[in-house]
C-alpha cells in the first residue's frame, strides 16, 4: 500500500463502519412493526397519553406515532392504522371503546360547600373552545336532564363562565376550584380515582357519542394493530393487560 493509501485507510475504514451501522439501523427500522394512531386532543391528553407508555414498554419493538386532530382520518387513504374518535353510530370496521356518561365535576373544596338546592349557582360553568367537537354543551346537557323548566334554567348563566383554549386547560382550572366542568366519564376517570375532581351532582346523561376504535381495512391482522387492540380494550375495561 502506498503512503497515500496508508494515510487514507483510517478514514475509509471509519466511513465503511458508519455505512454498515446506518444500513443495520435501516434494516431494523424496516423490520419493526409500525403503528400509526389518530385521535382527538381530549382523548389523547386525558386518556391515551398517560397510558401509552405502558404499551410502549410492553412492546418496544413496535414503532408508535400519534396524530392528534379533530378531523376524521381517512384510514384507507392516509398512513393511519387505527383511529379513536367520537361517533354516534356503529360504523363498519369500528368497535365501541367507551360507555361514557356526561356529568359535572368540581374541585373537592367546592364539593364540600355545595348546597342541596341551586348548587349550579355556586360557581361558574367553565367552557372550552373545542366543545363543539365533543358536544359537551351546558345548555344542551341541562335541557336533556330537566327539559324547559323556566325559573331554574333562567337563573343559570350558561355562557358567562370563563372559556379556555383546550379541554385540558379547562380541567386544570376546574381542579383549582375555579368552577364546574362538564365532562365525559372516560376523560376524568384518573382524576376521579385520585380525588382531584368530584362528581358534584347526581344527575348524568348517557352520551349519544362514544369513543370507537376504527381500524384501517387490510391492516387488522398486522402485529402492531393486533397488540394495540388487545391492550386498549384491556385498559378500557379496567383489566390489567396481559
């Protein structure tokens, strides 16, 4: 080997080693099952995100990504394997994930001072900008429970409470004792269990909309999809995943 070759040898060896490592990473990436999830901001922040680390820890070989959006993902046309979305009807390829009720919650310090009558007048009714996507509307909820009962309905200021940018920000305010929040049971299960929030009234409405799991056609037997489906239904039903 010439002197020039001797001088180039370390760089050439290093370049070949770097290339080999890059190719090996690419091979592993191609071989790993992929799971692309689409869901709503509320379900992602309040239910999926706190639990997803468990799925990832139990399935480290699955490459997981989550798209958070209100728009319904077109599973057949987009690179999405499963979608978790609110729906009022059972569509083909979907499975009901929740059995949600709608009810009001508040912080423990408000709960302790609630009177037996006119309790909804004790604190503001909190709202958030995305409520139109989830139908968590105070006026509709009250009408479903009580109909058009004039005096009580007229006394309540349905629109005067603070409005927040997201459901999560509204719940933070509710935890701080700034008012009542109208919620779905699946979205506050952890808060209720931990005592951060309380169901402040006995009244509730079985929701017309439920979270459903939709799977892309042709991908239902993929390893990542099968593993995620087993995992999410175990968690939704309160069982310890196997």
